[in-house]
C-alpha cells in the first residue's frame, strides 16, 4: 500500500536507466518491489512495447511486486491493462509535497534541485499539455472557421517550387544547364549539358545509355530546401547503370572534399548523393514571407552558379575512366 511504501527503508534501492530499453526501472530488493516507468513525451506506444517490457521485468524479478507506470504529459491511457497512467502534473504535485514535507530531511541542495526540476516541468511539459487541451477546446468551438483558414493558408512549398522553375528560363541557357523534370512540388531536377553525352573514354564501354548518371536535385520540403548532386542508380536507369562508373563518380566525390560536401559512403539502391548544399533550413521559415525566402534562395543559387558549379564540372571532367572492369 502507499503507507507501506512511505515508511519502507529503501536505502538499498537501485535505479536503472535504459536497462533492456526500459526508460526507468526502480528495484528495491529489501522490500521485494520493482517499479517499471515508461516515459512518453513526444511519441506514442509502438511495437507492443508495454507488453514486452512488462514480461521482461516479470522474468527478471519473479518474486518482486511489480508496479508498471506509463508516464505522459496528459496521463494518456496505456494499452496494457496492468499499467498505471500517470501525468507529469501528478509528478509535479508529488515533488512539491516532498519538498514541503521533507525539506529538513533532504537538505537545501536537493530541495533546490527538485524545485528547479518542478519549474522545468511546469514550463516545458505540463504547460504544453494544458495548451493542447485549450487548443482542442477552441477548435471544437470554431471548427468551421479554422478549417476554412487552413484550407486557404499560404503554401510556401508550392511558391518555392514555382520560383525554382523560374531558374530554367533565367539562368539555364547562360550556364549550359538542361532541365530534366519535376516530381510534384517536392523535386526539381537538372544537369550540366556536357553530361548528356558519354566521355570519349567510355564510348566503347558496355553501356546502354548515352549520358552520365548525374543529376542535380532540389529537394523542396515543408521546412527545408536542399540542393544535391546525385547518382540516380536504379530510379532513372532500368536496367541499372553499370556500377563501376557509378562507383568511380562516388570515389571522385569522396576524395575531393574541397569540392563535394557530405557524399554518401557507398552506392545506394536508388539515389546516391555526391554533394549536398542547404539553401533553406527550418529556422529560415519561422515567421518568414515569400520575399525573404526567395532572397535567400537567390543568394545561395548565385553563389552555386559562380563557385560550386564550375568546380564540380571541372572535377567531373577530370575523372580518369581507365581501368574500369565490367562483369
């Protein structure tokens, strides 16, 4: 009972973190008590977690009384019937009671530490749960109006996709680039015109294609815009492009970090990245309008055309294609 626990001598109690992937395990051998705490803040239950953890603890401590707890911001109901739902609001109240009742016993340093922890919980977790409940209440009261607002909210992803398409007419001809295609508003592909024909050293190689497997790709996410140089292994080419050529391209990127940033370590099944450049990060979207975003995109794009692109082209042009072995 709670009274038994309150008066129990727990000086030999052991607390384990991430034991067998369990968030917190409290074992009191003297009182034959074990407490399993699964903490869920930013994710829900998955892969039958509670059942697995419950069985693990049962097998490891068969003679102990087991108290399984699911701790979450709002005290969500667990899927396992033996687990006890507990909210962070409850934790805050318990800690406040401990500080008030046992202040003289725990000492000023521990009391101060607990007080700071309570403040952190109230600020970052308990308040978030209360805000979520308030938002749900507001939505139920004004659902029609809020749905209409969401339906007509600005779509920066589409606006950015349209802005990227403008590069084709404005810059591609001048810089000998060819537009390859798009995939919705998320992907925009192009390549250097000289990559549309094989180097002379590969003219007699057993290749079914007339171009090098190289594409620049803008990946336009909801809160990130990235430009990559990629080897489209089996995504574009069917049958797949000969791997020795793909590997030689990747080797070039890996041995020239002054030109190619963050290349993959090995050839991937679909896209293999040789170079990555971030145009917009998540922080750029916070409170931003389209005008400020396009200014940043254009600044990075002009730098790419003037600095990165010539270096990448020159390095690709200097590749030694001799010694390739085709099975």
